[in-house]
């Protein structure tokens, strides 16, 4: 089968878009894991009546419970925002990918 230059460029663009989607999925997964860990830490902090500690590098430092709870909640909000942003990018790229895939299929038929 002989493919014209425009179709070749479209195929390369499609491959690039698919790589972008994979990268976004990996980023989203990392943020979701971090969100899960942060949520668990916040829940454990609320359950516990003991002293609160913050891990800095490889040491644990005593921390103010209220301040730590506030930081965890802010971190959760930020992670949710990042995940939401990635999902919007995913949707846009997926839409563009599907449109391009359809165009390439039409050209190759």
C-alpha cells in the first residue's frame, strides 16, 4: 500500500497523541496514589489522639496537629485539582485522537 506524505504525517501525529495520553495516564496514576496516601494520613491523624509527627527526609519531627491537618487538606485539594486538570487534557487529546484516527481510516480505505 502506498501512503501519501499527508497521511504519514497524520499517522505520526496520531502516535504522538497516543504517547501523550500514556504519559498523562502515568501522571494521573501517580497523583491518585499520592492522593490516596494523603487521604489515609489525614484519616489516621483524625483517629489518633497521640502526638502528630511530620516526616522530613529520613527523620520524624513533632508537628502541630491542627497545622498538619490543614496541610493535608490543602494537599488533597491540590492533588484533586491536578487530577481534574489531567482528566480534561486526556479528554481533549482522546477526542482529537479519535477524530484523527477516523480521518486516517477514511484515507486508507
